[in-house]
C-alpha cells in the first residue's frame, strides 16, 4: 500500500467546515484553527519553493464525531489500551496509527505468494521473517540511527517475540504507588495464555499466547551444556521465581506457528478484517494517520488532536466532555508528540521554534536501552537451508492446525531459542543477557536477506542495567523535500546522550567493563563448542583483542542499539523528576496521559515487550478506576 492510499481500516466520517457558531463553542480549538491555517499557508509557500506538488489545506477540518478516549499510536500499548477501554460500551474510543495494516488478523492484505498459503499469512505473521521485516525501510519511521516500527502492532510486529517478564526488583526500583510487583504479577498472569507445562506462575486464561520454543535450533542444546559445564546453572523458565539467573530456553509470543503480537491478541478478535473496521460500535481505528500535535487550551486543558492523513488532509478531532487523550506512541515518538504540542523544556522548544504550553524539563530525558554487542564466530558445519521446502512445510502445518509446535519447522521459529542471564562480579542480580543466534540474523547487525547458508554464529551480549542515559531531541528533517507527509515544522526525533561530551555510543565506563567481562565468559563457552568442532575461529572481536584496554575500545566502537527504548516520559512524584504521575497524568495538563514504555523509570531486566503490555493493562485499570471515582463524586455533588 502506498503512502497516499487510505488504509482499509480507515473510514472517517464526512468532513464538515467549521461555521462561526461552532468556533465559539469549541473554545480553545477555535484559536488553534486560526494558527493552523497560518502555519498551513507558510507550509504551502515552503513546499512550492521546494517543488512539492502535494496539496496542503489552508484550514484544518473538524471531524463531526467526538470521543471519550483518543489513543495516539497503535503499537503494543495502544492496542491493549484501545481494547480494554472499549470494553465499556458507553466509551467512544478512537485509536490512531500512522502506519498501515500488518498481520493478517489486523487487516494485512500483503499475503506471501504461495498456493499453499491459503490463510493469507503476511510476512508479519511468519516468525522467521522478523529480521527481514525489521530491515524493511517502508515499515519504519525515517529517523536517523533508530529503528522504530510504523505499522499497526508497532514493535510487536517486528521484534524477536521473546517473552521475558520484569523482575520484582525492577518494580521496587520504580518506588511508585499503584505500581507494585504484586499488581504487575497479577497482570502478567491475567493476560497470559501459556502453552506449556502447568505452573503456578503461568496462566492459560489470558489473551496473549506464550510458549516454549517451537524448535530447539542448531547449537542451542550444546550452548546450554557448555554453560552448565562452566558452572552456570540450568534454568527451565526465565520467568519463574528465582529462575532468571542461568542458561536455558526462552519463551516466545507465538500461537500455532504464527506471531502473537499484542495487537493481534487484543485487537485481532474485535476487528473485521474483511470489512476493514472494528466490530465494536464504540471503537474506531484510523490507519495511515499521523498525529501532528495535541490541542491544548490556554487553561492547559486537552481538547483533542490534530492529524494528517496519508493524502495530506489535515483534520481536528475533538474530545467529548471529560474525555482524555492517551499517548502510546512509544519511547521515541511520545516525547516527539509532546514537544510538538508545546510540552517540554522551554529552551529545547525555543531552539526548535515551537511555542511553549508547559515547561516540563524531563520530556525526552532518561531514555534507556539495553546496549548490545555481537560476537561473531565461524560455523564449522554450515547448515544448508532449502527455503522453498521449509516454507511449503510451514504453510502445510499452519493449514493443518498441527498441535505439535515443532511441526512448523524453521519458519515457525524466531531463528533463536537459547540464552543466558549472568551476574557480573560485584552485582547481586543478572545484568548481562546472552542470546545465541545460530546464524547471523540479528537485524541490528545484518540486513541480509540471504537465509540459505548459516556460515556464521553470533552470540549477543546485552547490558541490562546500563548507567548511560539518552535523550530525545528534535532536529530538522534533511529529507523533508522527499516526504511531504512529515510532521508540522518538519521536525523529527533523534537520540543523543544526556551527557554531551559522551561518546556517541552512549556508554559509561561502568557499562563497558561489564560487557568486556561478558566477552571473556562467551569465549570460555565457545572454546568448549570449538573443542567439539561445532564452531570455528572468532571473527569479531577476534582472538587478538585481549587486553582490557583493547576490549574496552572494541566495545565502545562496536556497541549498537537494541531498540528496547523506555523512560523518555518517565513516571515520577514531581515534574522536576519526570513527566507523568503514578496515574500516568501529564503534570500540569488536564485530560492527558501517557501509557507506554516512555513512563517506565528504570529499564526492566530483559526484553521489554511483556512489560510494555503490562504497563498498558495497568494504565487501563487506573483510567477506569479514576473514571469511576469521577462519576461517584459527580453523583454526590448532584444530590
């Protein structure tokens, strides 16, 4: 689907020009209309000078319908919040996503061409395709140096599907009322549909399927045994109490050989993909629709959002009385939208040429990731893969609804299965995560689509509790003349270090030595594998990189981002420390909340997707509790 085509899930109401009386009734949005018209005029002149041909409306239009909840961003968090809030039949919910449909159950129509693909599975559905999807530019925002998904489902439709919960110690570090480990665990259990052995710390009654690996891939068992020989304990479940430290197999978000994204699990059952719309009368989904700013009155009351459709049309969408805007655009785009709406550090906004609504100095700050490096080794016995044969077998298995997970073969897996969590010297909790890639398929390391030969083995080393902090800043898009659907003022986010003089890799010395220590552990593991003629020489960093100085320099030069972004609109007690309170309300702004990875104060231990889903569930709970309290007080006041 091209950028100018309207998504099959987008069915806006007829557009109405605003008359004088309506402007008076809309209060602060009337002023916003005038300002937006002026901005559109300037934008039109600039685009003509650049040779742009796309039409730009001089005056935004207003959607006739109003909403009780407008959710910005259809990633894992937004999908969950939209489903749960629309469980209340009275609540009119709008979910806005800048990307298009993705998985088959989410309206995706780009089926993989094969006569055996009778279900119409898309590349987003096939677990083994995740690396290729993650390296497809059209499915991501055109931002420098970061990989941010732009499709319904967000990062949940291109990640490695690993299911790793936060630890109790993670929630304890947050020190926020309403966000205890007990509440988090209740949510993890309530939403899980575990396809594994019965366990007191797993549930099979929820929406989101989790399961042991579909395929225990080449080298995985040997990797685990080598770790055990070195004294690393074997664990049967990284999500079990006291099960994080050790080596074992991951759990994955897959169901019957198909990716189980949060969007598929929560939104899929309430979308009529044939009709291209929600089956709920109180839920609408707009795709190919970018929120350019949040409308906030002079009294700092949120009134709605301004959006731009793929065809360039600009529209205002209003909140109903006591409605709320919930930002779930992810840890990169959420601070972008807040800043475009006038919320952020006054100096930062001034430099970007943006008007100030509310000075919130922590917007975009505290951004965290799991920095990672990859050690590469030769594979002594490269496996030759017959892609057509394996893919045909995969489609047959999905058509036959096999109950045996291994029936789906390589394409039903993420291409990885084993990993380890290690405790470095001086630490009390795991701070290093190892993941074995039997082929060089880590998408941040390779954009190759050649899956035929597994000639290299990769072990990634991720740092789980980094000292380094980053921030999101807005820069002018150098490619704006190419993309005429960019956001207002042509500003896009960029990730930089919170410490200006730091290296561009955003590592601190305390981070580097832990990764260097882990390199030594991996070398001990791979020495045992080499003794069995399973792997060959170390390609990177190379056996010649030995001294502490050499290792540290190599880590600085080769670390890459893991796309586990959190923390850029952090939850805190005051606006000097964060952006939202423990109810996820933006400080100083009425009817505006954030409910995604941005609010997490400290990055969780391990892959963050499951914790983002947990946060979204808890956000919906809190919002509904607050709504009930509001109604109770209003009833008492009216008596």
